[in-house]
C-alpha cells in the first residue's frame, strides 16, 4: 500500500509541475494552450532519444530543454497572427501533428511501440529507495517552481502578463511588447513541463505516443480549472485531488464489480465531469486568484 501511495504522490507532483506551467500560460498570460502535452512530450522524448542513442540522462535533459524551447517559441510565434481562440485550436493541432510524428517515425521514436528500458535516475539499496529519492527531487522541483512563479507573477512582469490577458490592445497602446511577453511566458512555462516529462520518462522507464494523447492535456486543464486559474497553490491542490480521484477508480471498479474496460471510461468521465461541474458551479476554482497583490 505504501508503494502505491508513493506512486500516486509522485505522479501528482509531476502533474503539479505541468499544472503550474499551464497556469502561467493561461491563468496569467491568457494563452489558451490546448497543446500542453506537447511540451511534456519534449521532455519524455528528449530522455528517450538520448537513451536510444546511448547518451546519458544529462544529454537527455538538455535535448528535452532544447526541443521544448523550440516548440514554445513556435507556439508564441503563432500568437502574432492568431486570436486567442484560434491560437488554442492551433496549439491542439500542433500537439496532434507531433503525436502523429511520434507514432509513425519508427526509425526515430520507436513508433507505436515506443522506447523502453530507460534507466531509473536514482538507485538505492532497494527499488523503493530509488523511488523515494525521485519523489523527493520531484517535490523539491515542484516547491521551487511554485516559489519562482509566485515571485514572477508578483512582480512587474506578472502585472504585464495580467494586463495582456485582460486588455491586450490597451497593453499594446501603453507600449508593452506583446510578442516579447508571449515568448517569455511560453519559455518560462515550458521548462517545468519538460522537466516533468523527463522525470516521468525515467520513472516509468518507457516513452510512447500514448502518453501524448490530447486527453492528457485536458487532464491538466481539469487540474487547473478545479484548483483555480491564476492561483499557484490552487492548481497544485487540483493536481493532487485529480490524481487521488484517478487512483480511487480501480478500487471503485472492484467495489462495484465492474468490468475492467470501465476504468478508462470512468477516468474520462471524471475529466469531463470535473471540468463541466467547476465551470458551471465554481468557475473561480477551489482557491481563487488573488487580485491587487502585485508588488514592485
């Protein structure tokens, strides 16, 4: 039971990094990214490609950061000529294109079979010790990302992002460089997403295109909406609650003696139901954004 709880906590922390990343883009900069899982995939495939070519994890991390920076800059570039709604659709399309490449370019990505056998990043005297170390590192990264994003969004940079989110034309008239703000927001948000993917790849020891399905983006969206757009603490709480609900699904299946195929359906129901319920009944989320607290 302890190993299972540790697994759920580790996945929750990894998704917490993804949720903080999406929240900076959407909750503060107003960038409606429906291709968030593509940023995560840069981290996973960076680790996998380095391993497949007999390079170490350091090269995998660097490759993931390079890939995610390129994708983030491309996302930001699209924002120059597309409105927010069309930009969101475009990011979803790019995510699907990258999924198609990962599925079909067998020589590079392993195709539908993926790449397996990645080494665990941390080893102890037992496998459990290695997982405990990975969880501690992930938790430290989550705390550091929360602190950094909190500081950033409480600064003038955060005020600029909020102004771009609320009144982009007014912000432009005041002389703000909206393209530069989009680039900065995307690049800063991309780093924890890639780190999450990199750690996830070495934790699961497998990378495949099924990890890049668009439904995974909406899992992260569910966490952000439940926690509260624009609230760093809220989206982390949303990630923890969502993962706890997902972890309870197999137990509910056994309790109600449901067939195994109901597990995936129940997971999708939780995603859709959680999004719809909070959007209708509590759109501000569990921990609403605090306004008027910008310093500096």
